[in-house]
């Protein structure tokens, strides 16, 4: 994890050192590091939530690609 997502930088930028409840995973006390848009609102999400969303997008793209190949 880069230094921008460690303690001293987060303490100055965000209240409670960037910790809270992740809106995606519902885990409490995790660092909310990444800004993401959900339903038109920008919210902060955790590292694991960011990975979850990226993996879901990747799986969806793979599934669509597979369906296109079958259709041809």
C-alpha cells in the first residue's frame, strides 16, 4: 500500500483517519481509501471493495465476450 494511504496522510485529510463502514462490504473499522460513484453519489470504499467491483466487471466482460463468440 502506498504512503498516500497510510496513517499520517489520512489523519490530515479525513476525519477518524479515514476509517469507517464500507458501503459495499459492510465491514466496520476499515480504511475507506478509494472514491467510487454509486447511484450517482461519490462514496469512499475500502481496498477489498474496490477489488470486488473490479473482479465483478472483469467477470461480466468475460461472460459477454463468451456470449458473442457463441452467437457467431
